[in-house]
C-alpha cells in the first residue's frame, strides 16, 4: 500500500510541476499586438506606384527564353526610381537585375533581394490579375502583389528615398531581383557567379520568406514575423513500374499502375522518414508557446516530457508543422498507357521531395527507394539538392532584423522557422553565412492563401512599414 501512495504522490508532484511550469508562462506582447496600417498620402502614393509594377505582366517560364517583357519592366523601374539608377551601378544578367550602391567600405556588404517574375494567373479573379486595381479597402490587386513585387517595391523605394536624403551607407548595398525565381532558372546563379568573380562576401542576404501574419500556427494567438533561417533541400524523383502490357479486357494482378498506387498509399500511411526537432523548431515553439491555449501550452511548455509524443502527433495534426520535422515527398505527376483500353508496359509517378538536414539527401532517397522496391518499382533520381546551412537565431544579423522589426512593428513577435518552400537565397550560401528569408509586410489570411492562387492582393497601408523596415536594415548595417 505504501508503494501505491508513493507512486500517487510522485504522479501528483509531476502534475503540479507541469501545471506550474505552464502557468509561469505569461502571454507575450505578440498576443495583443496590432499592426497599424498607414493611411494617408504616403500609403496612397506607394499603392499607385506598386500598381504600375503589377500592371506589367512578368510571368516566367523555363520553356520561354524571351526576356523582352522583363526588359520592359526594367524600363518602368528606371522611370520610377531615377536616383537609384543614377547612383547605383546596374548590371543586367539575362533579364535579372543587380544594383550596387557603393558605400564607404567601413562595414561588410549586404544584399537585399526580391524577384520580379510571377507565376501564371489562371481562374476567375475578382479583379483582373494584371489590373493593379486599388479597391475601397486600400487593397492593390494583381499577380505578384505578395509574391514578390511588393517587397521589391519597398526595397527600391527605401534606397531611392535614402539617396534623396543624401545618405551614404558605410557598407556596399547590393540589390538583386531575379526574373526566373518561379521557374527555377538561372537568375540567382548568374548573380552569385558575378559576385564570386568580384570576390564579394556578404554579411547578410535578406530574401523573401516568412511575413507578418496573425496566428502563424493553429492555436497560437497573436501577430508574428516568421523568419526563415533554414531552407530544406529540394529534389524530384521518378518511380517506374514495368509490366507485360496487353489488352485491358483481360487484366492480370499487380499491373504497373496498381503497384504504383499501393506504393503511394503505403508512403502516405507510414512515412519512412525520421521526425526530429532541430534547434530552430524548438526555438520557434519556445517563442509562441506563451500565447497558446492552456492545453497546448501545458504540452509545449514541458517539451522535456512530451517531445516524443509531439514528434508522433504533430505530422498528423498539421502538415505544415510536420514538414518542419522530416523529409517530405509529394506525388505530383503520373503516366500510364496512351489508350483507355491498354495495359501499360511502363507507368510512372514523380515525387517532389524536400530534404531535412538531420537526414541526408542520400539517406532520404535510399529510404524511399527501399519502399518502392517492395512493390517492384524502380527509382530514378531526376534532381536533388542538399538543405541550406542553418542560420543561428542568436547571430548579429538575426538580432539586427529583430531590432528593425521591433521599431517598425512594436510588440509583434519574431520567430525563426524552417522554410519548407524554396527561395533564391539558397544559391548565396557560398558567399554568405547569414541568409535570412523574411519579407517585412503584413498580410491577412486571404492574402496568404492568394500566393500562387486566386485574387492576390496586398494592403497599400502595409507598404510604408515595409519601406521603413528596409531603411532600418540599411542603417543598422551601416552601424547607425
């Protein structure tokens, strides 16, 4: 009986520890933070200027080498930002742009970037996708409004206005804008190649990535700026099943398409990849936990106990959270026979893979290949890449970003996180140890969902805040 009481006492003590640790976490300023979108002449002027950029159709395609539309867009930028073009050294790299704003050389150079190509705009939009319409709520409509002409506008405007004020940076400031980011083209690689040839090593690269959003994770209340400090590797793999073919009137068992279906179902039911929380993910949860509801807060405030459970449950609860814990594969394309009544002699599906650092690219491909082989399926690697180096959230460049954000967005929380999508920043890791992925613009849930989707738009009142943020980054990089 004594043992039972001891076990009960220990259990109650454990519960008490868990509850006390949870209650000690008080909500942070992010929970009640507000983003005050600017109104008035400045916001309206910025909105009208961005609208001009959105009216230029700059859809990129790996199958279309013509750069005429991008060169026309460059002409518009020259009209809009005359001081920048007069002061900075301009280099055009087959439709992609790079500017160098020469500083005094007292500080290490930085690079701000945002691409000017966009994806196609299919479907029925409330406002035509290249209209640049501005509605009564102050939203500017058009493909590229969020991804990423708005941040490009803010970068160029920040430099234009600083030049007008007579400011000279103490570091060289590079501005880069690819015309092939959306189609995985050469823009960023050509830029990096040039910088390497010039012997340039950057103290900071700031590219697109996370933004200022409400409730970044389901159950987390408040407004946060999500900063990508790690980008997963990317690859495409083809899974091929062979068969005897024949007429569909007399099908056999386990034909190629059937085996491919079983394989995909098996992978979806049980992922072969290992879940693990790296330092970035743990820090992200540490920063958002105080603003969770009590139940979630109790679990995340006591990760020392619940981490094994979370590693199992998170991928099932949230695909976005799960993608930060393991390598992922998404089946994207398929082909079987050419006729309705023909059994294929060969069928295939493709898988788009995103590789997590704790499981090497080679190991991840080997694991998925092993599953495929159980269904007599061959694996062909089309392309593969390794994850980018992780940027330390304690580093000076990250802290500088936090400081700039705090001055422009008081109270808003800043969180490091794992980028599950791809950015041009991955090409810069050879010449920069601090490649951060963050566009300092507030967007709501509809605007977030509009990226690569329907009805892309952004508030014109968000633009002045973005301009102010980039100005502060330039000033802080100059030791101001």
